[in-house]
């Protein structure tokens, strides 16, 4: 009886560990093993040492995919977090009613399937019948906005997914729309933990909303912003579903939408180079760790 009572808790938690070792730990460790092999997924494996890593580090397509991922990360992270922080600050204020409705509405895109979102945006980006180009055509007919479009060299209709210059902004716009609500919820939770007496003291001292935001809210949200940006680094450098759907799995014109995760997938499952793909995955992991450490250095307490 004494032995069974001691074993009972481990038996109850064992399903989690069994599933984790089968679907989590084993693929990670086996992928590391494969990164030193040449394997097409069917035939025998051949040990090649670090040749796969050398191949990846000297592959221009890989470095282009890294550059594409970083550009998309920059294009999404800055507007995404600025908008999310502003929305969270407004929702946290006393002047907004029906807060639950707004929170749910903004969070809804995050829980929507990425494939469904990508398919909808691919229709929005349609060259001749897409909503975005239809709106831009009407705006181009307005004298002032038409002059502005000419100045910045925008000539509707735009081939959002057919021109190299517009592919990364198209992917970034969709990712920003989908994940802004998620970051807003994180910031809103952070705002809820800021002591109310700080705002009361600021109100007594006659501080306006701008001073309250930059002197109280922003410094107190420093750890939350660090957390949100770290998640953005991890998520954007592993971006796969959105560019895969929008570019048909190829990366688009000039491989402008070929993110590292998409290139990794094509290397392993299209070209059957599983050893090279595994090496690429671990190099990508090192890039994510490096950027996360840089982010930590920026946000660390002084």
C-alpha cells in the first residue's frame, strides 16, 4: 500500500512525459543525430560529420531566407507591438465600456487558423478583384492622395504577391493583423498588475495622459515588453504557414517570401535532404537564441 501510494502521482503524470518523449524529446534528439548524416528518408544513412553545417553556412539561399525572415520580423514587430500597446492602454482606461467585447474581437484573429487567414488574405491581395487594390484605385482618383501615390511610386493595381518588392510587406501585414490581438492581451494583463496608487498619485500631481504613459506605464511594462518581443522573435523566425500559403510553397518571385522555416521544409520534404534540413534547423535555433540574448541585453534592468 505504501509503495502504491508513492507510485500513484507518477502514474497520473506519466501520460504527459510519455507523449513528450515520443513527440518532443525524441524528434529533437534524432534531428540532431540526422544533422551529421546524409539521408533521403528511405535509403541507408551515411555519416558526414559537419559537412551539412558547412553546406548550409555557404548556401546563398539559406542566407537569403535568414534575411527575409529578419526583414519580415522588423516589418511586423514594430507596428504590431506599438498598436497592441496603444490598444491595451486604451482598453485599460476607465473611459472604455464593453471591454470584454473589444478584447474578444481583437483576440479572435489569433485563434483563427493560420491557413484560413492566409487564404483570405490571398483573396484580399488579388490583383484585379482584390479589396485592397479596389480601395487603392478609388483613393488614386482623389487629387491629393493620387499625387501622394505618384510621389511614393504606388500605381494601383499592385501585384502584392507577384512583385518581389511587395511580397514581404504582404506577409508582414497579414502577420501583424493576426498577432496584434495576442500582444494586446499580454500588455493588458501587464497593465492590470500596475498598482493603481501610482496613477492616483500622478493624477493628484496633475500629470497628463502622455506623462502617465511614458513615466509610469511604459517603465512598469518593461518586463512584459521584453516577453512579447521575445515571443515575436521566436515566432517570426519560424514563420511557415503564412508564406507557404501566400507564395504557393515556393517563396514567390525572387524567393522574396522564402523564410528559413519554409526553406527548411523544402530542403527536407521536397528535395529529400533530411540531414541538411536538420542542420539548418539547429543553425536557425542558434540565430533565435542570439537575437533573444540581444533583446535581453536591450531590455535588461539598468
